[in-house]
C-alpha cells in the first residue's frame, strides 16, 4: 500500500479526480479522520470534510502512473 495526502478544493476537482481513479483496477481509499471511503465514489468523497487535506491509500505496489496523473492534487 502506498500513501500520500491530497487536497480537493472544488466540485470540478472531485469529478476530475474520480475520473482518473476509475482508470485503475486496484482499490484506492480516502481517509479523513475516522472515516474511510472508496475514492471511486463521488458521493463518498463529498461526505468527507474537503476543507482539510485527505489521506489517500492506494492498495498496490506500482502507483507511479496514478500518482503522476493526480500530481496537481497531492499536498507537497
């Protein structure tokens, strides 16, 4: 599993992010506080507190291509 932190500020960010996540077969979770949701679920993402950075867990050993695509959302 590979972890990073992301930030989704606008509705269009969430839509774009979900479209990217849907391309990948492996599970990707978003964790905010005690809540964890499937990153492929728009409704799940909107249930999180998007005003704060969100922890992303990609359940794979090879997430390089995925992380390149979501680079603009990764908190550095």
